[in-house]
C-alpha cells in the first residue's frame, strides 16, 4: 500500500494505492496518522485501491474516529465499486461522508 | 496513578514469547480457555477438547490453499486435562485457516471413531471456510473440506443493545435469510443475504412485526443433499440448513461479503439495523443433531474429536436417532452442555441476539442413554444463565420419535413453546371439522390447559411455519405434493388438516378464489386476536404458495423464494395483515400476561375472556356447532379495552347477539373477512360504528372482529393516537 498526499483547495487529499489488508494495515495506519497530523480536512482518494479486508475496514474506522475527536472532517472519494459494496453490506460505509470524486469531496469539506 | 507509560506497560505481556519451536513455528503452551482460536499478543491461542484422544495436531493452511502449510503436533506438556492448548506466534489471523487432526482408538463398540487421516473442523470456529459462496462447489479437497478462521470480535455497535421487548407484545415473523430477498423481484442490491434483509427493513416496519425469527444461520453445507429432483432432474439442496457444521459461525453463503470473510461484521450490522427499527432477532438453533449423520456419514468434526462425548450412543456404540437425521447430540453430557451454553452466550453477547428457538427441543430433555429426564440439566442451565437472562427461549417441544412435550416441556418459568396444538386446533376449525369449538376457544385464550401457571406468553401460536404448507396452500390443497423432493412424495407430514376449498391447487373459479381469500383472512384474524405470541411465516401475508409442497427444505428457487411481485398483486391481503397486527398492538386485552383476571375491580365491565354464541353469554360447545365468539377485555384502572371476535366455520350465515356494552360505549367494526376489500378491515382507531348494536351477522366461513369504542367519538383516530386508544369512561 502506497500513500501520497497533496493539498487541494485547503483540503488534504491522501491517495491510497494498493491493497489494505492485515499485512499492510499497520503501516498504512501509521502513514495515515502522520499525513493527517496537521488537522486539515481530509479527502481519502480510494480510486487506486485494489482490495480492502476486515483489517482495512477497521483501520479506516479507527482513523475516522480519531479525526472525529480532533474535529477534523474526513470524506471518502472514488471508492471502487467492489470495496463500496463491501463497506455498504457491513455497514462501515454509514460512518463516512462518501463522494463520487475527489473534487466533490473537496467541495463538501470546504 | 494515571498516565500513558503505565498503560503502555500493561499492554505488554510477560508471556508473549515462544518457549518451543514446532514445525518451524514459535509456540508456547496455550491457555485452555476459551475454547477455539483467540487473538493474543503476538499470536493466536488455539484450544480444543478431546478426552479420549491420544494425540492432537494443529493443521494450518494459508488462506484458500488446498493443502496444509504446516502441521503442529501438541506436545504432551501442552495438554491440561482433556484440553490441548497452544499459542502460535507470528501468524496473520486474516491469512490463515486452521483445523485439527486427532489420533486415538477406532473402536466403535466402545464409542470411539478416531481417524487421524481426517482433518477436522473446530466446533468453536467463529468463521468457517469451505462454503463461502452459496451453491458453488467447494474449491477444497475432500481431505480437508471445511476449515476454521479467526474472526474479529470488535464492532462499532453505536450503543445498540438487545431490545428486551415484553414477550406478550411480540409478533414473530419467521424467515429464511436467502429466501427472503433472493428472488429477482426483491429489487435489493445484495439479494439473498444479511445485507439484503437490511434493505427490506422498511417493509417489515410497514407490516408491523417486531421480531424476526431467522431459520438456521449457523454454517451448514447446502450441497450435502445427495438427492435429485425426480420431476426436473435437478440437484437438490439442503436449503433450510438444519444440518449445522459450525455453531459459532454465521453462514458466509448468506453474506454479500462472505467471499471476503466479513460475514461476522455483516451479520452484526443486520442485527444493529433491525434493532434500530424496533425489531428483535431470534435465531432458530439446531442442537439436537449435527451434519455428520450416522455411521455412514462423513467425519467432519465431533465424530473425530470425541465421538462418545458429543453423541448419544447405544450400548454397542451405534448412534441413537431421536432427531430423524441419523445422530443425536449428547446435550446433557456436561461437556456438550458447556458447548451449548458457550455458543448461545456468544451469540447473545457478541451478536446482541434477542432469543433462540430450539429445533426439536425435546431432545434437550434426554439423558445420554435417551431416557427422558424430569429435570434436564441443560434446559435448566439455559433458563437460569446470567448472560441469557433476557433472551427469549422457545422450544419446539417434540422430537422425531414421538416425544411430544407441548404443555409440559420443563420450562423453569422461562421457556415458551411452539404450540403445536394451537396449529392443529385452528386448522381443524378452519376446515369446518365438527366438535372443535371448545378446542378453538381453549387455543384462542392462551391454552390455559397447557400454560395456566406460565401465562399465555408461554404459547407461541402459529398456524403455519416453514415446516408444512404455506397459509395459501393450506386453503388450496387437500394433499401434499412433494414429487419434486426426490422421495416419491413419501416425505413431509401427512397430517395437514388442510382443505382446498373445492379444487386441488390453482383455481380459476372466482367463488373458490374468494373463499380461499376469506379463509386466509380468517386464519390471520384468529391468530392475531388470540392470547399468546403470534408467529407468521414470511410470505403468508402476501399469499405465497409452494404449489402444495409441504416440505420444501430442498429447493433453492422459485418454489422457496419470496416473490415480491405478490406484495403488489395481493396488496389487499397485506393491508389486512398489517391492520390486524396494528390492531393487536393497540389492544392490551389481546396481550394478557395471565390467564385469570388480574384484579377483581368493581369497575370492570367483563371478565378477561368470555364466550358467546348466537346468543350473548351463551356459548354452544355442542359437536355440531361451528361458531366461536370470544370477548377479550382488559381494564388498567382507568381505561377499558374490549374486543369481540366471532369466527364462523359453518357454511351458512349466522346472526349473533352481541354482548351489551355500558351506555357510553358502542361496538365498532374492525374486520369482517367476508367483506370485499377495502371493507374487510379498517385502520385501528378508525373503525366505523356498527349500525345495529345488539346483533351482527357473521357470513358463511368468515370471522368478525369488533371493538368497543366511545359512543360519541368520531372515526377520526389517527394511527399515532393508537396508544391512547381505547380510552373509555369508567363504568358506574
């Protein structure tokens, strides 16, 4: 799992690339927390994610809960259909603001 | 003292390091409890019971691989008593599957059937691999068809707790997870799954039920049925799932996310969403037998782990078959008792399950040699368990060899029962049998002959269940038509007490069709006005048919799925049932907790239940009579609640004299099953006044329900005012 970060319209956009599973989740969690440290609103660009396991869902929710405590807003953008279906069926999607595109996400958060 | 460093210190365990290397894996002696596989710091703890084994081996697989990646024999020092426990470090719980190989004597006469060549499923498996996708052949070799997985036990419940609805208020809806939404007409995004069921919650709310009873959801193999449909030649299924493989594992094939191993999360989300809608979740659990069958069946789990502990065996080591499926679980063996208790506690605590319905529960009352016990330990233990205290416990109080305990199941003031006598009594009345009015009266008033000391809520009243005809078929077929089940129509119950209304099967004759419509309404009206807990079967509220098949356990298709087009086609019937449910919930007189009057207050108008005939206060129990009229009454100190129900199974119209009400009260008509929709039923609280207050006519084979309302009140009650209704003046 590769993570990259850029700023768009005052919003931090973090792109997740690859598979988020028990093997990659601990590293991804560390990276996410580091990249999100500045308290800016965040869009997670998931367009290049290939897979999300149970561990991945949990990391995402943990990060979300932590940012909630700080008052930081998070949106998910460009969630691939299969991952979206999994998140929907398990109810994890209900916790998040979900947008079709990164641009939509930036707009919602600003 | 507080602070981060100390918290951090406590996060570290001083035993999280290996003491041995086995087959290349760092391990240490594990903790014997809890049984199963549990995440521990740095690894996974495995614990399994076998008291007669001579050797136990942990078999590890990479997720999805056919052959094991490693086999780790438990050293003798890793055994405590009859429990083998080992912590294995460095495992990724998400990436592995596990099983056991058990060595020991193969001596059937002594009850032992160990076979070290078999790879066995952990009975405590929280996830099962091998049946992830419904109906698809397993990718695993026969040598290791099913494996266990390690589930996450964390979940964000967002404050959800079991609902703890009072039993007397329950309206149970029996459903099959797959059949409920698998039909293409369901329109859900995830057909046939837990997630699909969530999408239909608005429908359940609209109908008004407050408890869904799910047919078996523990892992089973739907492909273990060897039979073929002799009519169409198709492979038959074990669709219902009364053949449990893994009692702690929700069925992955019912999960939209089963291929990803996320069935636990998906199941928990379903429970959370149902609870949000005010709907309890009861599970149909099958502890009377397992999927291993008799001597000829496969060795998958219990048989190879410790045959004579888990199964009831004859003195020469063969299987007792009280379940009709080949074997019988040894439910009153202390180890098996512990297993059942662990399992139900897990579902109650971990999945927030509100109650359990026990399949062939009479078997829970048998000792290891089959003797019927007066004080069965497992039944008593479940009744008094602290974790299960608020769970509904419902017994199917019979077994497959004639032990019939309806009315005398050992209840410990906790258990309720599927009331089989209610089913038979109402069916016989509906088909106009003679001499059945007294029986119907007893059943409608909570079966005091069976449950006087326990109260009406001990009686789960039902006319149909998954097992037998659907309600539509009950009024459309005299005989069962099970030819498609592959057994020459020899399977299924012969005692259906059904009547086809003159034509066997589908009918074009509008008279026959109208009569069937009325009979279905009669059944619902009797069910939903009777004391006790009503249970209806998913689809009956919209006239679902199984074409006369009364044992559709083996069909995964149109025959067994709910066709949602029926909701539109039979919207009148749906409306009738919806109103009858709302009517029940609006009237405490129909939901008594005791059979006798609570208090003998002088203000009371009437007894809690009274019987009438063509003349008020003069019931006629003669064998040729086919009219039953009941008046149910409740008084809470301020409000009077009074409902009158007349059911006529005679083929002529009858005029009935109505009980006289106090001056300020008047009879209003809730339902008349002989009236054409929409006049067959009225929204509760908006019932029109009856024109004649002293008499009413009850049409042939029909039922009438009246409610005592205020004489001057208009018909403008709103549904949201239901709780206030009926608010009646005090008498005198």
